[in-house]
C-alpha cells in the first residue's frame, strides 16, 4: 500500500496540528502507512515552497496552523495550484472567534506555547516555595530567586506563595535567636535576600490571636513583649550583617509586601 505523507506546517511548534493529524490518522485501517512530519517555524513563503516541492512528488496532505493571514492565504493558493489536499486548522476558528468577540486577534505565533510555559513555571515556583518554606532545607537558597528572612508571623509564607504566581522561586528562613541562620544565606543568598520586619505591638497582637486560634493561652513567652523585642533585635542584627533591604510589613497586605519585593528585585536586576 502506498505511503501517505502528512506535512504539518506551523509558524510556531505545530503541536496542535500534529495532534489533529494523528487523531485523524488512527481512524483509518491503513494508519501504519500514514507518516506525519512536523515542519515548525515556517515564517515566510520560501519555507512554504520548500515543503510544497516535497509534497507534490507523492501521496501527500498538508495540515497547517498559521496565525498570519498572508501566510495562510499563500499556502492555500499554492497548494490548490499543485492539487495538494490541505487543511487550515487555525484560520476558520480565528475567523469565527473574531466575528463573535468583535475584535481582531493578536496574531502572535506560539502564544499558546508561551502561556503553557508560563503556567508550568508558576507551578514549579509554587512547589519550590512549599519545599523551601520556613527553612526546611537551606539548600534551596542556592536555587532561589529571592530569599525572605523574618521572625515568626511576618507573612513570609504567603508572600512567598504570592511571588510564586509571578514565577519567582522563593525560599524563606525564620529568624530565631536560638537557631543559627544557615550559612547558605551568607554564602549564596546575600544578594537576593529581603528582610521582613514588623512593629512589636502589632506582632504581639498577631501572635496572641494565633495562640487563641490554636486553643492555647496567651501567656506563652512567644507572645510577650520581652521575647518579641529579643527576636526583632536579633532580626535587625542579621539584616545589618547582610546589608539587605528591609520591608516593614506592619498593616500591609500580602500583595503590597510582595509588590515591594518585586520592585526591589527588578531594581537589583537593572543594577546588574
């Protein structure tokens, strides 16, 4: 039985058209004789002509996804002139959407793939934030984009997760006077560390509310002013040693704190 060649043309990766072609091919008993070849990043007429010159010599079908209308129109005319069966996967859908939403498409090749990459980057950053939350594993400091330092209840975890939605890998480390700061912070995290600080009265109130929510008494040393001042003094000592920027999170929403971290990071990136 004669082999059928299916050429997938795309101005991006061509994965969408390839899935459609494979889905159609398996409906035929001769599917084993249908060979699919993907030709990605076809961005001009010359690229189309090269594929057509191969397709015209045998039993061939062209399936294509191109967002640029001039390339779709050229391929349609050229394939028609050579009597090569061809299917435009993207064009009719774009036209239908345009009629309904009443605005033109952006016509950016590879946009869906770019959005997929952004999605998986966010997922990866979220998993990173969970894995390296509260100093669970200081090894993450080496790979982190941002390292947050602060005493307990300074919103380190929620800020880390918010930044993960911006595809930033964040490790956060609690500052406790009795626990030495991981050496990785000084070796590899110094230039990407941000300190979080809070007013002592507010911190005492937050900690007391936390203890109540856990069904514990508010007389715990954790929520006393003496203990809080010891922790905050220790935090400032670490911040000064690192010479890192410090953000006061008092009465600020998580989004505000995260935005400030982003601003600091972008400023540092520009300075580099």
